């Protein structure tokens, strides 16, 4: 009877030891990797879902990068347009000052020349990489530009980018190929802008970019021959330019906000995916550490019981010999 009991104890302790060793190994694997699901063998369904969501997160990261690139291009143009409006305001202010009696027009013209030089330099530098929506130096017109604007997820789960098209022909401020294609390099007839439809009969342009195809008309500048009527026409032309710049800035600002909204949404969606993946496969480190300690104690206890049972059997065997 004692032999049967001892053998039963040994079998029970051995089974407990084997179970505890397996459980301890599994818990140690979870604590070392940080995951409760390391392979399909752990939970095929959760592993498959988490793997798919991880892939989606990487795609969303690429989408966000593309959106960021598009936003940078739009923001570069928008920032330059904002600064251009400020410079245009200063030119109008100086032209208005030039109408006053006793004003040194040559001094005012020097200020306007400096402002025009700053404006030209500003527009040339309004580029992201090699893409400048405000400055065109090619023989052809600027044409359409595309930037990532938002992404779409199909019913099957695939992700694709959609693009917003922007006609840079309408945003060209300086054109070195054909001056007539640039807002600031083309001639503008002030008689079409005046409320009474009258003017000096001259056309004016703001900047001379040395375009291959020059424009007709006169530059906006002050000379000894400049009359008060001429200055009125220049102011009308500048007001027209200001309106166009304001409209352009509004268009670019709307596009920038649209891209920023999509970028924020993509970032939020990626965070949701990360949290979902964590819930599916991440191990509870506190709970797993507690399990490791408990299994180690069980393993030690089972080993002690197994050792005691073996000693007892050996003692019995010695008596029967």
C-alpha cells in the first residue's frame, strides 16, 4: 500500500513538475518578448488580426509622410504669398505717399525698388525641394500640380491615396519664360480697373524678371516725368495685384487646412491601430512576472516532493532486500 501511495505521489509530483515547467517557460517567454501572442500557435485568430493591423499601420505611416510632403509644398507657397501681400501693402503705401506735395519721389522710388527686390527674392526662394508654385523658369507654363490630399480605405481593407490638383498657372507670380504668364511680371491695364473706366492710357507691371518674352507697358516706378494720374494708375494696378494675392492665399490656405485635417486623422487612426494591436498581443508584464514567481515556487515544491518520494521508495526497497 505504501509503495502504491509513493508511486502515486511520484506520478502526481512529476506531472505537476512537467506542467509547471511548461507554464514557467511560457510565462518567461512572454516576459522576455513582451508579447502574449508570439506566433500563430499561440492564437491564430488574434495573431492574424494583429499582423494585418500592423501592416495597415505601416501603410498609414507612409500615407502620413506623403501628406506631410504635400503640406510642405503648399505651406511654402502660402507663406510666400502672405509675405508678398505685406510687401505689396508697403508699395501701395509708398505710392500714396508719393502723391503728397513736397515728397522726394526719388527717395520714395528707392524704397519701392528695395521692396521689389525683396519680393523677387522671396518668390524665388518659395520652393520645397525643386518645386516652386510661384516662380516659373521653364519655357512652358507651370501647369497642374498634384499633392496628396486624403486617403481612402476600400471594403477589402486596401489603402490608397487620393490627390488634389492645383493649377499652378494661376499661382505663377514670376515667369522668366514669358512675362505675360506671371501676375507680377505681366502688364495690367489700369483703365479696366478704375471705377470710371479712365486712366493715363498706360499699362504697368511690377517686376522685371528679364523674361525671354517681355511684356508691354511700363514698370511701376517713380521718375521725374511721373504724374499724379500715373501714380493713381499704379495704385489701381497694385490694388488689383493685392486682390489676386489675397485670393491665392485663401486657396492655398484652404488646401493646407484640408491636408492638415487628413494628416491628423491618419495619425489618430494609426494610434487606434497601435492600441488595438497592443490589446491583442501585448503581455501584461505585471501579471506575467507574478506567474513566473508562482511557477518557480511550484517547480521547487514539486521537485522537493519528488525527491522525498524517491527517498521513501529507496528506503522501502532497502527493507525488502
